[in-house]
């Protein structure tokens, strides 16, 4: 049977409703006298007996809530909101977990939503204002409460070959990039066309999406690796200092014999560390094929005994995701930052958050078209970050938000973390043919598809309507399971190499582990049916990890995962083919040479200008 449950706080406990009422009145200039906020749960596959058991043990508390299967709106206007299909619904997921504690064999599904009920005389025009303010089309939509039916995910589309791709002409490349919404530019696309001409075939659509992901700015730092043909310094009070710094950089390049290397932002950023290394000042730096976090050796006093440990640092920006969906963007900023040192087998114990916003006191009516109001971004991002941190159990010991008008163009969202692990609990080895790749953690969905390419493209007024799959909802309890697993030395000593499921999902997380790989996409565990081979290949996640094991250790490792209630699958095999191959059941839909993937596309060039620096106190906000 299917049911709908309405849950409303009793008088004296309506903190969230009162807070939202005050927010709407203040930000939209409304006069809402009484706002009621109801959480709704659509229940599918419940028996009457199971429903009765769950009403006040799962969906509400008898002291603070009114729980009912019926609700009388008494003629009052209302707005009902639900997540878009495919978006992770943590409230519903947690409710399902609780129901399974009551009946482990129950074949049920839950969807959640919210209803805002207003005063009877609340104007229709004001309802529209609230809808525009409260409903972010990136993640949610208006719910039709007259409908109670289980969403049927469509069957997965077959991955098709892109007909006539190798016949693309030079004059067609720019239009093709725009039409297919590719992150790569025409120079990159020209390289792809030339490669498949040499291969003598048209590519599968998955192959094009994988290359677009691999070569995106997010994954391969295209902007930072762009060759700078010239660097102009505008005259200002700091011009001499800037020119001195550039001369120092050039002298370091000569000393390190890097004249043949391109001058680029990446080289400028890393030249100092390279110089220090040659001087012997970085002997404590751990160097390995895994580059997910900065890792240094330190001596730690453990009960009076010195032990050799690895201390790991990582920072991550989630500017684009937080700009378009603040709660999910900021929460996964922290989750993603944790994930990198975690893949290095360390336990993350401390965090820092630095953000940048425009004027959060600016009236909502003055918001630029296609953007969210600055106050919504700031407040929801703070809620998202703290929600993830509280659930996973991580102390953020420094929080600072910087305000400047230029942050209206793009939000700054930085999460930084510190982790540590005893050095002898970490094994670093190069994978060899015959090794196996295990995928563990959360299931794959459409949320996160295109995250790498989406954050690497320019955006416009339509971005809020078109980017819904590019931002994930974090599932902190799932990542916490991975943290517990990786704290066990008997587990980490089985792992030869590890990579997290950051931007790019399977194609990057697993694709980076070895030069030759056979990946079996039909073994990827999914949140729901209907995902295509392309979606399985590129969907990223905060709560998944890929590890390389010796084949003889696979069963032992899987058993440890099950002890922590972590889902696991044998997802790939290491080969000596030097090719990335992906199979969907019996069909090979990806077969690309490692050399071409690692080429990172066409060589890009640019001219740089360092703008004049304004002489003023940088710690004083100017509005």
C-alpha cells in the first residue's frame, strides 16, 4: 500500500517555521502572520501494520510532533516542494534506514518534501515571490500533492556510436562544442577527431564524454597549465616588487634547468617547492604515485614513544557548486576535502573554512538574473558545511567569510583539512597486471554527473535551470563508514594504491590507478535503475573509493568492508594493455590509449596581464 504522512511541530516547538517566516518577511518585504511548515513523506510498499509502527518511531516524536495521514488546508494557500528525481534525499534515506531497523525485509521506498501553508488572505503575487525565493530549480521543484505514485525510472538508454564524427570539418568544430555543451574547446576537439580517424572508427558517446571530463580544467588544470607567451605588469605602487618576483622566478627556472618547460601558472606556483627540494629542505615530503594530498613525515609522541607518521593536508574549492546550490555545494566541499587524505589512508581530524561573498545585505530584488541572492548563498552554504561536519564528526577550528563586491561574479568556497596515519600502516605500490580494483562506499546516481565539466565551463543566466545533475547532496554517514574502515591497519596494509571518486567518477577515479584497465560498468551499484553507460562512467561521489589489491587479498578485504556495512564490488582488472577499456555487459563502449588520454588535449597559449594593485587595507570590506 502507498500512504502519505504529514508531520508538523506542535505549538512551542515550531522553531524552523518561525525562523523561515521571519526570513521571508525580512528578505521579501512580506507580512506573513502565521507560516506553517509541514514535512511530508510519501510511503510506498508499506503495510498498515508497518505504518502504525513507524508513525511515531520514525516520522515524528509524540511529545513534539503531530503526525497524520491526512491534512486539512482549511482553504489556506500553500506551496509544496520536493527534490528533483535523481537528487539524493537524505531525510528519506535516513527514514528508510530506520524502517529497516523495524522490518529488515521490508521492500519499501520513501520520498520526502515540505509544505508551506500561509494565511488565508495571502496574495497570489506574494506566493510567486516565495516560490522564486524558496525553490531552487537546481535541486527541487513544486510538488503536486494530488499525486501519490512511485517515480518510474526509465530504462537505460543504449550507448550509441556518434555517427560521422570522424568526418567533422574544421568549420563545424566550434558549433559542435556548443551544441554538445562540451567543456573542451575547438583545439581539443580537433585532437579527438584526429585520434579516432587514426583508430579508423567513430567514437561511442561515452568515449567523448570521458575525454571531455579527463581534459576539463577541473581534472587537468588546463588554465594553470596554459603556456603564458608574455606577462605584462601594469604600473602601480607594487609594480617593482612584482617584477622582482618574476625575475626571481626566472632565475629559479634557470637554476633548475627548466628553460625547456612552458612558463605557466602551474610552474610559477610550484617552482618554490621544486627549488627547496633541490636544496634539501623537503626531505620529509612523501613522494609516491598517489597525489591526492600533500603528505609529510613527522615524528609523533605516542605514550612516550616516538613513532613515524604521515601528516596530510588538503584544500578544495567548490565555488561553482556552491554558487548554484549552496547547501549541497558547501557540504560536498568538506566531504571532498576529507576524501582526498582519506584515500591516502589517513584519518582527518581538523578542518578550516574560508569563503567569499558579495554584500549579503543587498535587497533580494537587486539580485542579478540567473544568480541566487548573496544572503541565500551564504546562509545555506554555512548550513550545508556545518551539517556535513557535524554528521561525520569533524571539528572546524577556523571559519572566516570575506565580503567583497567581486565575489558576486563567483562565490569562493574553500574547505581545508588535516589528517594523519602511522607510516607503517600505509603501503604504496605500483599496480601490475592481474591486480584487482575494488569499488566501495555509496551507490551511484545521476547527481554528480558532469560536475567536473560543469565547473570548467562558462555559465550564463540559464545555468540554474540546466545544471541540476552537476551538484551532489552529501551523505556524511556513508563517508564516515569509510573513515572507520581505513582506520584499521589490517585493512590499509592490503591496499596497494587508492583513489577517491572525485570529479569524473569511475573514468577518472579508477582510470588513474593504472595505465591498463578493463572496467566492468554493469558491476557499479546504483541508487536506482535506468543509468546509462555514460552516466555510470562519469558520475562522481563524496562517499566512494577505489582501491587496488593483490587478487589473493580480495576476499579478505571484502569481508572487512561488510563488517563496516559498506557495499563493495570487484569493478576492474589491471592489464598490461596501456588502454582504458570499459564494458557494459558484453559490449565494449570505451577503448582509448593511455598515451592519448594523458596528452590532456591541445596545447593552450595565452598572454597575461597583472593588473595594477589598489593601495588600501585588504582587511576592510568596502560596500
